C-alpha cells in the first residue's frame, strides 16, 4: 500500500529528502506522494523513512492504493531497472 500525505502537512520539507524513490514532491499546497513510486521504503529500509521523520504524523497508508509487501518489492525492483 502506498503512503499519502494529509492536509495536516506543515510543509517542513523533511520527508522529500528522506524518500529513496523520489516519490515525494511539492504539490499545489502541500507535499504529495506519487503512489507509482512509493514502495513504503520496501527494498531500502525496514520502515518508511518519511513517516519516521514527519513531525506532525500526517503520512498514513493510502486506502485507495492497496498493495502487498510482495507487490511493493516488485515495484522496488521495477524502479531500480527503470533508473539504470
């Protein structure tokens, strides 16, 4: 399941720098997570790094983008291949 950023975001800029897949970018008003790039850090870390550093805890799982750990790992490998 990809993550999402809620409107509680305070635009502190820390999450974007922590994302190993460059899935986080600034949207019109708050940061946005591209679900096509978000692997919840599967393949990189044990825990989603953006969630770890968020000071306002505004990064829950996106209920509209349900994926298993196997699917997240497959996405991780696909992103690696695409970046080569």
